[in-house]
């Protein structure tokens, strides 16, 4: 397999995993959110990644999520499911469950917590690749995983049989661009933090954008992709500026990205928000109030409709 084995491209949101008040999975809210994002211009869907709080889900719940994203995406775009785990055996188990569910591909991050050498990271992926029954998107998010897929490592992994793409979420433009230049002729390259430099990534040749912000701000990587590809650069750079402001707001004053995302979805009455699962906690008090006020201020400044309606 290589980049031509799939036709994945464009803005593919990383969707939240909604929970009810008793912290059980909320199927109705998940389908409503995915449908809304496809209607707003998404070209595919990525579930069960970091935005999807994979670490708080059991393996049976992840298999259920794989079925949901496959069903919700049927006829609309590729369904990709995250497989985050430390042990290669658990990743492989999830890949087989994803295929049975009807998913089109899997997102595979490096083993986390244990600090690995370059050789150990490569060997981990070789084991998974040899047993995979679905195309693989490499997932570089060292801020969460603790182990980085450097451009040199991605260069090596791009030659594995099942690897067709990489989601580069390091947050470093230099790392993203070096990775793009090294592997774009063999595998597809998706920009993770499109809210920060998605426009530049599209101009540089990225195949698509995978970001959490469309959950709460539909113009996010959706319109940002489409306006840049259409050459409407004034609009594209304005969207980028808004994305940077939102990224700073969501991670200021001790907040973290995923509870902030769900809090604003709730404020807007959008499906897919609700409580995060422990160890994450819902925002409260001054953190929540300043987030809501800041979001309203940014939307007022830009005249933007965050729902994309």
C-alpha cells in the first residue's frame, strides 16, 4: 500500500466521544455530531483519538465506537478509528475489531509512557503493520504520547506495507514541514493543529486536516481547507487568525483542550459535548466563565457563526 491506495483527503474532523450524565456512551449525540460535521463540509471522520478520549474507553466501547463511525460515515467519507494502546497486541486487536465494524482505516500512535528508542518505536510499528488488516495512519502527537515520530522515523515507517498516511500533530511547523517533504511522495500527510497553521499546511501541499476544532467551530479546518484550496486567501488567513485565538483561549488559565471543547459545545447547544470522563473533569467556576466570555468575544469580533449553519 501507499498514498495511492486510498483517496482520503481534505478536512476530516477528530470527533468527540459524548457521554451521558452517568458517563455511558451517548449514541444519539455521536451520530448527530458526525452528521452535522459532514453537512458542514467534512470529507471523512476520525473517532476514538485524543479528542475522542480513547484512554477512558474500554476495548468493547472502542469497538462500539468503530461501528458507529463506520455506520455514520457510510457513503459520506472514510471512517477512521483510533487504536491508542501501549501493547502492540492491543492495537492489533482493535484493528481487527475496526475491520469487522466496517471502518476504512486506523490511527496508530506510538506506544506511550515508556520512553522508547528510535529502534523500539520502529519495531513496534513493524509488529503492528505485519498483522494489520486495514490501512494505517501514523499518529505523531509527542505532547500526549511522550514518544515522537520524528521526520526520520516517519521516513522509515512510510515504507511499511499498510502505512498510507501520517497525522502530524507535533505542533511544530518545522517538524510538520520536514515530514511533509520527506514522505509526501509515498504517503498522505495530514496536519493536526490546523487551527494554528492549517492554511500554511494546505499551501505547502498537505493532503488534509484532522483537528478537534470543527466540533465547536465548524468553520475551523472545514472552511479553512476549502477556502485555501479555492484560493480565497483573505478569508483563509482570517479563519487562521481566529483559530489561533481560539487555541490560545481553550488552553489558557489552566484549561486543557478537550474539556474546553465539550464545554463550548454545551454552551452552543451542539450534540457531542457533555461530560468528559475521568480523569478529565468538566470545567467549572472562573475557568468556565472566562472560556465562555472569551469565545463569545472572538465570535463577535469575527462575525462568525461557530455552528457553520
